[in-house]
C-alpha cells in the first residue's frame, strides 16, 4: 500500500475486503473437494493483475495522497496508529480464546512484577512519606576510626543531641527520636499495649509533615509537663474509628494522663518506616513515662537512647554536614571525655535509617528486593515466551493473509507495525489485568500480618511510580513477545508462499526449534525456583528439629510490665512471687519462672569484667548476653545445668552476689574447666559476682546461631520492672495459656500481659525470613511451573495437530496407539530433560549462595533437587499426555482424508 | 467466448451487470462475483483485481454505497447498495442495453436475443 500513499484506514479496508474475498473463494474451493494447495493457488491466482488494481486504487483516492515525501505526515501516522489499534482490536475479538489466554498469561507475569515493585517502591525507593526527604540526613554516633566495626551506628544521648542542635552550622533544624517502646494504656477493663516513640519538639517540623487532624507539639511542650501525644493515623482509624473526638481525648499511659492533641498523616510511621509507634510523645516526658527504662536519660550524657534527624540548610551537602559533625564530635570528646572519647558522629542518608538501627539491614533488603525483581522478571519472561510461541503458531496460520497483503503492496515495515500494535495491545490489556492482580495479591498477603501490630506495620502504597512501572513493563512486554513473531510472520517471499507446497512442514520445523529452546529455558528456570523453594521448605522442617538449647514443646511465654502499671519495687516483687506460687498449683502447669529475656530476642551487652583476664586495650571489653532469671528458670525453660548449682531462694538480696555462666563463656575465659568459684563483674555494677554454675549453651538471638557467651543473674539480686513469664506445661502449652493469663491478671490488676506465645511459635517467629522465602519462592515457582506447563501443552497440541497426517499413516501401517502416545510424550519430555540439565547447575549455584540462610540442609540438598525435578516431570508429563491422548484417539482414515 | 471477446464484453457491460445485481438487495463483493458466475452458468467470471476497482469506481461516482456490516459470530463484511442516482443510472443503462441488443438482433436476424 505504501506507494499509493492512501490513508492507513482506507488501505486497511481495502486489504481486509480483498483478503476476505480470497479466503471465501479458498474455502469454497476446499469444501468443493479441491485439495488445499490447489485451492490456495487458485484463489491467489486472482491477484495476477495487480498493477491494474494499483492504478484503480490510485485513481480512487487522489485526495488522500500525501503531498510530498519530505513534508510532515504526523497526521497520517497518528491516524495509522489509531487504525492499527482498531484493526488489532478486531483481530483479537475474532480470537477471544487466544486473546484471553494471552492477556491472562501476560497479566500473571506483570502482576507478579507489579506486586514486587510496589514492595520495592514502598521499602527501598520511597520509604519515608515526607516532603523533601532528600534534604534529610540521619545523625548517629559511631566508633572512632581505630575501633570502627563496619557501618555500625550508635544512638546518641539527649544532652549530646541538644548540644549538636545548638552548635551545628549545617542543619536548618535537628530533631531526636527513639525506637518504639511498649507502654501500658488503660482503656476499658483491661490494660492494652501500645508502642510509643519519644520525639523532640522539633521532630514534626523537621520532617515537614502536616497533621491529619488536630495539631503537633512543638519545643514549648517538650518537657516533663507536656502530657500530650500525637497518634498514628492507622491507630486512630482502628482504635478510635477515625473519630474527630479522639483529638482532645485523655489516655492513661503508664499511669500518666496524656492528651491526644493530633493525628499524624496517613501512612506516616515515623523514620523507622517499617514498624512505627501508635503514639509520639515529647522526649521531655521520658523520665515520667518510662522511669525505669529511661531514668536519667535527659540528664545523663552516657545514656544514649536517641537517633537524630536533621534537615540540611539550603545549599548544604551531606558531605559538609559530615565534616561539621566530626568537628563537633571532637569538641564533645574534649569536653566530656568520659563518655565521648573514641566516638565520632555520622550523617547518613535518611533512607539508611528507615529500617531502624539494625546494621546491614538496608543492604540486605536491597539485595532481597533485587533477587525478587529478578525472579519476577524471569516469570514475566516465561509468560512472554509463552505468548510469543502462540503468536508464532498464529503467524504460521496467518501466512496467507500476510502474503496477500504484501502482494498488494504492503511494505514489510508496515506489516510489522500492524502486528506489533496487536502485541502491544495485548501487553497493555495484560498490564491492566496484572495491575489488578498484583495489587489484589499484595493486599491479600498483607491481610495475614499479625492483627495486634496491624497499625504499626508499613502498608504497601500505590503511587505514580507503581503505575508508571506497570505501564512501562506492559509496553516493553508487548514489544518483547511481539517482535520475533512479527519478524517471522512477515519474512515471506510472496511468490514462494503462494506456491509453496510444504508450507506447514518447512517453516514449522524452524518455528518448533525456536519454541523448544524457549520452552527448555522455561523448564530450567522453573526448576531453579522450585528447587530453592524446596530447600527453604526442608530447612524450615529441619529448623523445628534444631535443638535451640531450651525446650519448646511444652513452653509458653508471656510478657508483663508491672512497672508501667505504677507498681512499686516491693509490689512488683510480690507480683512475681505470687504468679509463681499461683501457677505452681495450677492444673496442667509443671513449673513457672521469670526471665528478663524473651527467647531468641536477647541482645548482648558489652563491658563485662572477667577475673584474671588481662585487657589488651582500654576498649577491649567482654561481650555477653545477660539474662536475669528467677528461681526455677532452668527447669522451666529446659536449660540443662552442666556444673555447679542452680539459683535458690537462698540467693537473696542480702546474700553474696552470684551468677551462672554458659559453657561457651566458661570455655572461652577459663579453659582449664575451673570457672565455678571465679568472679565476674557486670556492666553498671559495683561489686563482683561469684560463678556458682555452668549452664548449657543455648540460642539467644537467633536459631542455630554460633555459640555466644551468656551470664545469668538471680532476679532477687537484680530488679527489673518488666519480666517475661516462662511456663512449662504438662501437655500442649496452647491449652493452658488462657488460664495462665487469667491467673497473671488476677495476681496483678492493671498489669499489661502481652506477646503470649508457645515455644513452637517462638521458633516460628525466628524462622520468619525462611518462611517468607518459602512463601514467595513457592508462589513464583508454581506460577513459573504453571506457565511453563501451559506453554508445553500448547506446543505439544500444536505439534500433534501438525503431524496428524503422519500419525494417520503410522496408524494405518499398524502402529499401536500406545506407540503414538509414547512418541509424543518422548518428544515433549526431551525438551523437559534439556531444561532440567540446564537448570541443575543453576540450582546448585543458587543453593550455594543461599546456604547461610538454611538450617540443617546443605545448599545442594539432593532431596530438594529430586523433589523439584519430580514435581516438574510429573506436571510436564500431564501437559504432554493430554495432546498425546488426543492424537492416539483420532481416526486414522479421517486424519488421512483431512491431511 | 474467447478471452479477447470477454475483455471487450466486460468493458462495455460490467457496470450494468453489477448495478443490476444490487437492484433488489445489498450484497458483498464475493456474493456479487459468485452470482455473476452462477447466473451465467460459469461463462462469465470476475477476478478480484477487476471487480473491486469497479465497485470503488461506482462508489466514487456515487452510484453505489459501500458500508461495513458486523454480524455476530462472523467477520464484518462490506455490503454495497444502490443509491438513488445509481438506480437512475441503472434504468438508463438498461434501456440503452435493450435498445442495443434489439438493434443487434435486427441486424443479425436473430429474434428475441
């Protein structure tokens, strides 16, 4: 059509009309008994007098000719795209099954990508929903160069932070905040748990957020009289139904009357963007609200509980802020050497503070995000190759149409454009479907977050970036799966195609080679995903069998906080004692005791002094987990004592200070095996403790962690106003939990009891990462497998159709039906085995990389590999068997006649 | 009929043939070519390359009107119908054709050609 330069719409009409005519003719000839080849030549023969047609068309459309070649033809181009799109729409409507399948396949692929990108966008790219986040820097302490350990950051004391706010030259404003802390809120009959974050008066103005309701507090209220609180939006919605009356409401928090003065904007969880507080309270309230945890925090320069956030002055860069902070750190170290010696300050991008103070987390999350994006990208590629395969099959069927179009003068470029329009249309429809599926899937997944902290957890957010991403992926997808089929479909020599005798066989072969290669790749990728999912699954299974060094089968733990209910030290001690006594008599309970540490949640402290140990330098301190435990702890928790004795009622407040260490610590510092009787001194204590026993080393901060030293101290000799209750049950711990919680509440009216879990749940929580891994990888692995089997099925069905005549001949010559099924299966499974062979080294490599995240299984676990292969082969067999069965059931005579 | 004669015939009478087939009802291109073949007992046939340019020419002249019709479960087709002007043209051509045939008959001595 190109030389005629008629409008694209008119050209498309003419082509459609002529193509229809030829097809009608062809059909009629075939139904009249003519064989396909002759009918085709006969119909196409009508095109002999093409020049006449061209001339006629030229006469017909003189007005629509483009004036000159050099001039702009943008109008024609736009019109052309529009008419191409309409034409493509019609073509797809004519093949609703193909269109639906293609859109669904692409939709699944794009959906997976949209979901993962939304997560990445929420967590990594744009985690802090505040204006001008670029100018915000996280200010934290760090060890000086001589003792620096990687990127470790340290919290700052309130006083240091205040001096920095006054002394710096780079920040327009500087604020401090703490991590979320558990507080007890009296609402209704029983006390409730909330998370509160202390934030200085300049916190909200530094971040530049605006209240969703009410107001924020400022510097004027940041003192111990400022009994005001700002509520998290989600908490406001969930606990107060988003009512305006919540603002101005009084809450009794840890015994202090606080007034809710405002609500933070929706989606704002503070700088710890992943897990936020329910309320923010002025830092000046620290000692009134949390006298035990935060005692002296406002006056003691050694008590570092805050992190800083600063907004850079206009034109100031982060490097300048860093230099200024280092100078200030030097001044602080000179002025207050006892706490600031050897310390410096860092100014990091605020992004790095979003995951809290935990080290290496941002890079881990970025890495996980990259892996997930790669995985979902591969799933999308599988979807693309499936649709490309289908389009190749259609291209073969549409060879005649292409030949006719080219015969009447359509340029190849023009046809490729037409075909690409079609695939881009499929891509866009798939994108729309995928957007819905991705967002829906993500929201479904989010519903499974623990309800008790639903308001505190980050929500995946939909923004322009996600929409743009999906649109770009949809467009790219259409081009990716459309280009190869379009080029192939239009690579027809007109004359040859019109004459070609063996058109299905000749082109079919090379088409199949391409399709098979794509398919083998899909199988390989599905295999890798399934094998890794299998690894994680086996790892989780094994993890429950790992001995963490304490018993889990009959364990239940409860977190309590009598201090926050306003209990005095004496009353708290009485409460601990009464709970122990009540539970000793309770049915189904073997024993009960108290400990300061939640299992697998302990944190090591440094600064221990060990008798007989020579310090190599001033900063060379001993680090160990410290756990304050009550009488009966070792029996209840199931921690075996290897030497010496347990704590007894005799180890009271007035008795000689004692401690129990674990085997690791004993071996590290007293390799001669004479730890019992030696002395140690804990950080913050003035006297020594005598070691009276050695306990078995357990896992303290993570399951299957490398052994770390631990020191146990008797509760009677070290007071804590918040403790964890350990209960050992006779049978299933879940059965006694309600009764135990009731006993605890009766013993301590107003005391917050929360976080109740069985030992198995404790281990399960510790396996969070692995479970996430299994969930995501199995989902994507099964998605990939499903797509690959659909692709396999499509190819096999197409092949069976193509070889109908051949199989008819074979059957006529006496081949058994079973032989045919075997032949088809063999053909399909050959592709599958190639995929497996390709996937095996990849799976082994990925397994090796993940080895550190696995419990009790190697990265090259044969069972996982074999399991993945078995699942894959089974599903693939099914996908081949269906077309094979159809082939074996056909009537050989009919097949021969048709062929 | 020889090939040369067929060419001549077509030039003179193709328009009349198509117009008369559209007199009663709208038809699509393939239908028209089929009917010509059928009614002529296979003696007359049109190729795509001459039928469609003819249709387009008639359309250009305003004698026929082509439009796409979509039917459920079928591909859409372009149906051609006579315009009022086309009807007038058909009447005029038919009259002159009859006159021509009658004149031919008289000259050649054949009755009721």
